[in-house]
């Protein structure tokens, strides 16, 4: 009996040792992978935290600006991202066009700036005034409402519905930190950022309706008193 067991052991022991080694190696590989994933997750969390902290440090500088300086700073960001013909209005009665220019691909850019305290929100009334003038008065291809705070839900809904880019504080922080304007356009409202068919004569969007259906339309009148909200 003992002899039989000894002979059997001589036959099977390599397989047993092999199974033990496979199990041991598998356990080590699982532990290494788990450790790697945990390290990657911790690094990403740390990186995100650092980026947020850096963004807030930058936004603290923006918060300290006057509204006039903020408008000029937004214009500087546009130029940094390749926009051309950038002009700052810097005056009341600008009908919502605080900064105007051209996107790198030639589209007309119109920006409304609001330098509010971070805890405030931009109401839907401000958004209504801007959407009433951005395209009708200023022929904007890309209309952007930049604020140092957030927007109310109704204001954001209006922006998305009417293709206005609602650049709230977090998106502005990303812009300040180096993200390009063009990369931020699709993130919160379409901004009418798609290139429209152009007329060879005046550069405006060409209509696709038959000539018989092109009836003259009345032009919206200028907004009423109180258009220029406190900045």
C-alpha cells in the first residue's frame, strides 16, 4: 500500500506543484492588477482635485476683476484661441454684444459677459434679452453668454432651445485654464456652432426655401427699457 502511494506520488506530484504555482501566480497577478487600478483611480482623483484647485485659483483672479476688465479679459481669451477682429464694446446700449469678433473659421462671434458674484445665478430674463438681440441685431453665428456664476434652469433651457452657449462658471474656469472656446461650444448649448451654408455676396446664411415661399418678415424691434442689467 505504501509502495503504491509512493509510486502514485512520483507520477502526480509535478501536476500538483504546477497547479499550486498557477494558483499562486494568478493570485499575484490579481493583486497587482487591483493595486494598479486603485493607484490609477487615486491618481486621477488627485489630478482632478488639483485641476479644480488650480481653476479656482484662476477664477479667484477673475472674481477680483471689474466688469470692464472682465470683458477685456474675455476678448483676450478669444484672441488666444485664434479669433480675429475681436472688439470690446465696453459701453451701455450695446444690445448684449459686449465682445464681437470672428471665430477662427470665419463665423461671426457675439458674446454677452456678466461679472456676477459666484453665488448668484443668471436669470432667464437676462438670457431672453440676449437671445432677442444676438442674432436679430448682431447676426451672430456663434452666440455665447459668459458668466462668472451659474445659470438658472430656465435660463439654460432657453440657451439650449435657442442655440446659445451658456458658459457657466465651471466652463469659464476650463476656458481660463486653457481649453479652447471651440472645444467648449458643444458642452452647454449648441451656440449655432455648426457652419451654415453661406451666400457668396454677403456671407450670411443662405436659405433653402423656394423663392415663392420667401415672404418678407418684420424685424423684431429693440428690447424695451431695462435691457442693460447690472454687471
